[in-house]
C-alpha cells in the first residue's frame, strides 16, 4: 500500500497592526493629523463608501507582511466605512488608497520620505500630499500615466478626488471644503457647537416669553370687549387657540 505524502502546510502570515511607535512625535503633528482626518470624516459622513483612517497599516500585497506603510491619513473611495485593524488591500477588492497625507515632524529624514514616495508611487496612490508645519510648506504629487508627478503649484490647488482646496496663510495651511467652508480644529468645532447650543437656548427662551405674553394679553383684550376673532388676528393665533387659552 502506497501512502500519499501530504504537502507541507504554509505557515499563516501575520499582518501586525502596530509597530509600537507613537502616532505622532509631537503635539503639532498630532493636531494636524486629527484635524485633516476628522474634517474628511465629516465631509464624507453621508457617503457609506468612503473609508478614512489615520495611522493605519496598509498592506498592498497578500502574503508580504514586510511591504507595509502607515500613512498619517488615507482616504479610500469605494470601500465601506467601518473599523479595521489594518488595511489589507486584497480583502478590499484590490482598491488602494487614492489619497494620502503625511505631516512632517523633525524626526522625519529625507531618506524616509523618499521611501514613502516610492511606496505610494509603486502601489497606486493617486494623490499624495506632504505638509511641513514647521516650515509651513506644502508639496503634492498627482498620478499621471508615468506615475506620481510633482504638482508645480499648490496654492489654491483643488484635489481631483476630494474636491477640497489647499491655501496658505501666515498661520499655516488652510483647507477648504467644496462648499467653501474652512476645515476647523476640534477646539473651533466645540466652540461653534457651544455657541449654537446657546443660540438655540436663547431662541427657546424668547419663544416661551412670547407665548406667555400672548397668554397674558388675552384676558386684558377680552376685558376691552374685543371679540375672539379680533384677538386672534391681533396676536397671530387661530380662533381655536384663543378660545383654548382664554379658558385656562
């Protein structure tokens, strides 16, 4: 009897979701990463098929766990929202992130950034943006038939994929939504939300005072021998509302 030799099983490939390094090296870099990521989340909040992530490991090739990068912010159009430990491209219908952002920190070397550019060029990124907050310097690349080409003029550049506009100021990079609204920091968003809450509360109080004033006016107008119809017209109420309020 001849026994059939089974081929050796292939060891399972592990795709780590962390390298033990911090998301950012300083508060300035972290602030920019959060601002860009959160504003893109809000921009595409109503589109279930736009995935935005920050500092997420991206593995473009199945079985090759050494081929990996973790962009500061990546955007994938055509893939559903949802949590992921890492972005394994072969499990995402082969769709590579179309847009990638990197925020420089003092620890980044030119060699490191050259390798990132080569990686993004090789694995299909369509738009690549690097911002150096220390120098207030923005650079960009756009994919052509030959790969990623430098965008010669970034001032007022509009992303073909995201439709956001890049502008510079003495205070730093300014990003604008397609509707013209500027990207906001978390602090600005919180402040605006608090101001909106206060405005809503003030409007509610004004409405309550106006309602109470109408209620108080009805008995006085009745004492002046005005008809229900006349009071309704004077106070901007229906006849039925005046009758109901007069009986309270």
